[in-house]
C-alpha cells in the first residue's frame, strides 16, 4: 500500500503544482523546471534574450545564436529558489570547423523531503523529485548575417522510485541585418513526452501509465546595440502551448576596459602589431519578465588570454512566488 500511495501522491502533487504554476507562466504541463530560464545575465534582462543570444545563455533562449560565438566559454548557474527547490546548470561552448559551434549542457532540478500521507492522512515518509537534461547543441553560420542552430536533449525524470525518459529538440535562428540589430526565433521542446509507468511497484502486475507532454514553446525577439555596443536593449514575445502570449523586455549597459593585444600584421609578413580592444568589465541591467521585475550585474576581468567573472540576477517574483537570486560563473578563453 505504501508504494501505491507514493505513486498517487507524487502524480497528484505534480498535477497540482502544474495547475498553480500555469497561472504564472512557469508551467502548465511537463518540464516546469525549463520555464524558469537559465543564465543570470539573460534573467537579469527579464529573459529577453532571443535576439541577443550570446554565449552559453543562447543554448536555452536561441541555439541559433551560438553560431556567432568565436571563443570557448564555460559557465555554471545556480538558482536560489523558495520551497527547498534547487535548479543548477552547466554548459560548455566551443567553436568547431567550417564556422560551426558545438555546445554541451546539463540542467538539473530537484526537491526532496516532500511528506507523504496514507488514506487516513497519517504521515509515513518522504519522497523526492528530480529532473536532468543532457544537451548537445550545434549551430552554423549562414554567410555573415545569419545562423541556424539546434539542441538535442535527453531528459530523465524521477518521482521517488519511478523513472521516466524522453528526447527533445529545440530549433533556433538568428539574423543580423547589421552589426547593431538582430532578430531571433526559437522553437523549443519538440517531441518531448515523458511516460510514467507504475509497473515496478507491483511484483509483475502492470499498473497504469501516465503520459506527460512538454508544451511547445515559441520565442521571438529583437535586440539593438547603441553607444558602440555599450548599451543593449531587447524585447521577446513568448507563446507556450495552451497559454497566452508573454512579454519580456530588458536592457543592459557595459563599462569597458581597454587592453592591448598583439596580432599579425597583414601588411608585414611574420610581424606583429599592437592594437587596443574593448573588453567587458562591468555590466548593469534590468528587465520586465511577464509581470515581475528583474535586476542584475556582471563583473568580468581579463587575465591574459582568459576572461571571465560572474553574473548576478535578482528576480522579484509575482503572485506569492517569492524572489529569486541567480548566480552564474563563466570563463571565456
């Protein structure tokens, strides 16, 4: 009986949580942990990033933007969430041959110590819920102004002792008609469908199956750069299957540090020349995320051929969701 109640309680809590969160745009169906967004920089801009699509954050918002990456980048993000929930992610982006870029990603969410009760409402233990997404991304430039990309994700979800698996696909594209403007479009969670089976709980007797379909998410966005790339403004429109359109907007301002680099002199063979380039040092940002406000900052410091630092975002939350703190550490080389 204990095992039966684990199944009933777990599925009931999942459906209830989805019902509550669907009103806030964070869920509605399977894959609620995907709706939070990833990366402190992008979240500090209110999640308006489909048209920006730079670096590791592009994996989530628009994999098409990865094609414009010219350096290697590693990142790790930690979300400080309410109700003892945990959400972490790690990613690695690296250029490949023929103007292509490959990325690896891992997203993990879990909650533990959820109390269970029997039919008489007596407590008899706890259960946990965890989700993992392992992704492989590929993006390629199309000329000098466009790029297409895709994510292939393997999903694994666990409710106490029950496991379910799925495969999902994201598609994205980024078009830059000029150096200062960009338009992005991404379609996420194609084909993702988790099937839960309680077969293992009854010594060979098959229980019921429950199918959990990920809602398809369409995100379109535009971004513009001003003041020699110091100021970036962005706007996204997001449509999640069976939910209304959501609006996300944000902006950021960067303070640069001028550094000197030696590069090959095209006019003199086998000789080097010194040039000054701008490196991002301090970034300040804010945004609007479907009814709530977001704020953030970045602090990077170039060290030789390495560059990196951290991003931070504060999300005010809405409808009693509670505020969230998001931290990202990244290294560029």
